[in-house]
C-alpha cells in the first residue's frame, strides 16, 4: 500500500532537481517506518532515542538499481590488456571478459558466491547504499543461473540492506556450450527463465543486447516469454552499437533501458516520451572507453532517468554509487540535485520500490544516511570521498566501522 501522499511515477524535468530540502528539520521513526517529518525543532519527548545531526545532511539511503555484484574469479589481467590497446569486445571475442567470470562462477560453490557477495554488499553499505539490485548472468546455463539466484537470496537474508535479485541469463552467448551458442540461447529461454520464474515469482528478466551477445530477435522471444510468466523486463542496450533494442523495449513496456551510450537521437526521443526509465551507468565509461549516455539531453527531453553503479568485475570495478553520482554530474552533465534524485527515488522506481524507500516520506521505511556535510550537493561534487557519517536501515542505526 502506498504511504499517504506518496508519488508513483519517477520524477522528470524540473521535478528531477527538486530534492524537497528542509533547511532545519526532524524525522520521527517508529517501528522502522517514518512516522512524521517536520521543520524546525522536534516536539519534546517524541522519541526514546534522539540522534542530533548537528547541521549535517540527512537524506534517503542510496538505491543502486543496476549491479553485477555476485561473481567469482579475478579479471585484473584484463586491465593490463586494455592498457595495451585491447577493447572490451576484443577481450570478449578472445574468450575473456564475461566468459572468464562465467567459468569461475560455474566452478564456485553456492556458499562461496554468498560469502563474496556479502563482502561486496558490506562495501556498498559503507558508501551509503541501502538497497542493491543484484543480477545473475555469470552462469549462462539453467543450473548455474539458479545457483547464482539462490546465492543472492541467501545473501539477502544476511545483509542489512534490501537486496533485489534480477534474472540475467541472457548476459552473453555461452561459447563453451558443447552443442553451440544457439542451443545455449534456447536453454535460457525455455529452461532457465521458467525455472527462475517458478522459484522467484515476479523476478525481473534482463538481457544484454549487443553485437556478439544476444540478438534483437532472441531478446524479443525471451521478453515475450518473461511477460507471459509475470516477470517485468529490463535490458542492457546501446552500450556499443544501436541495434533497435531501445525502441523495442519501449514498445514492450520495459521497466528500464540501461547503458545508452550509443542510442540514436530518434530513439532518445522515443524513450523520453515513454514510461521506461533510462538508467545511466557512467562508471562503465570511466573504466572502459570514456563514452557516456547523454544524460543532459534525456533530462531536457523529459525522460525519466536513474543512475547506478553497474558494479562488476570487468567493466565497472567499483562498488561506489557515490562515484557514479559524481561521474553522472561531470560526464552526463546532470545537476547535483538531479543526480541525487536519480540515485534514490527514481532508482527505487526502477525496482518497483518507490512506495517503500528512496525518499523521506511518512509511511516509508527508515532507510537514511547522515552525510558529514551541510550541503547535499557534496555527494555529487566530491570524488572518492568517505562514506556517510551515519547509516540507518529500517530505523536502526548501524555502526559499519567509520569511526
């Protein structure tokens, strides 16, 4: 149920920059939920425990709506290859890239995946991220994809944050499949997806549509089946090449289209006029090729946008959503206030959690961070700064070792 007065749609245009700042105010949390918000001084004796912010910024905990935080193995050698001139697609074509992680994940136990993911989630918490979407996608066969999803679920039961799993069986073509990549595609569509939907009802279905990865036609078949199974759809599109996936995703009512570094002007306009949210992943551009989605143009066209870390072992090696926010301001030309909304409320909309978190509103969960600054814009202006001074999840204070 939506909290009283809660918004439903992502913020766009001028609303994107409206953070609803209260210069001096207070927040009352009862039973893990925000019970009241006010200006000035709080009523006397309204709470058993009082935390004085002492002029510092209190804001919603960050929401990272696109990560690949569950993985195994080590791809640090690829960094050396890129320094020598190899491109991401060159490395992928040579059997590295995603496939190197796929092989490591297939060899890893479910327990090993859980332990590794929990370490990533702890790092993200220390940087102020209170909600994390985590994709599968390093399995590429039914058994390994389900192993990843079960590991994500188990980690979610232990982590302090909210964890949202996503099925990404269509992350790459399985070049190791003994009967060929085409057969691997069919197994994802006909076996892995139905199994994931049965075990994790309503899970979002994602795909990577790109040259050398999943084709437009195969993504369409996957998404049609996903929608029949009650799964929302999301897609990685236009990272390196525009193949028509952005327009198709809009036509199919996708919840989000992510990357968009190579999207055409016509497709940007189509996206701007739709309900589909554009997810900007500037850490990838920073780590790969210095190409970035046209965030300013999307905002000015009236598109709904979000910002995410894309944390992964090969093309966005950072658990830091604050870094992505800072890059979105510098490279995608978002205003600081826009970048903050994109990484909180709008990111919650991508995950269908806008009634629960992403803003400080009565009825929402008490997921909040206390910044060690008096100006929220510092989060976009500062690069590689420290984590927040305080972190609350469900209204409970968590000491994560800052002090």
